[in-house]
């Protein structure tokens, strides 16, 4: 299969810079287009007892600056959405794509008691192929 339309679910610069580079490599190989989807939850920018770190609420300009810092020839667009329905939004948006690229982070024992990680739930629910990139790769 050729991956002409690729989407990356971009969470944050610290974890997903390598994921973005992998997405650009795959997209370049197939002469495709890349959409960078970032979802700002309604809780972004506020401390949480559940999250390990405080989420950053990215602006379109911040994400575009991250993308521009990576040398590439891939046509890219950035889509920024604010919603608390992160999983459903990724699943809905992925319907228009051939490949979804996303990071994978190991969940702690306590977090695993509450179910699969977000990326595992998305992988099990989307219709397109998924490339997962482990943290630290």
C-alpha cells in the first residue's frame, strides 16, 4: 500500500519530535502529504492530579515553528483542535487518511488499572494503518 495521505497525532515537542521525523520519512518515501493534528484539551495549561505532567496548550504558530525546524520536502498542514474528546477526534479525523503515525508511551501500573493507553485504544479503533513510534527511539 502507498501512503499518500499521512496524519500524525502530535502531543508535545518533548515526546513527539521523533514521531514527527518518522512521519516525514514515510510521507517522503511515498511522495505523500502530511497533516499534523494537535488537540488541545480543555484542561491544557492547568495542573492535574491524574496526568504525570501539565499539558501545554500549543498555538498554531508554535507547531509550525517546530515543523519548520526539521529539514524536509514534505507538504505539510497543521490542524489544531480544542476538545476533551481526544480519542474520538483522532479516530474521526483518521478516516480520511491512509496512515496514522503516533507515539507510544508505556503506562504505569496504576494507569494500566484504568485500561489501555490512549494510543492502544486508538490503534484498536481506527480503519487506517497505524505506525507507532516508541518513546526514546
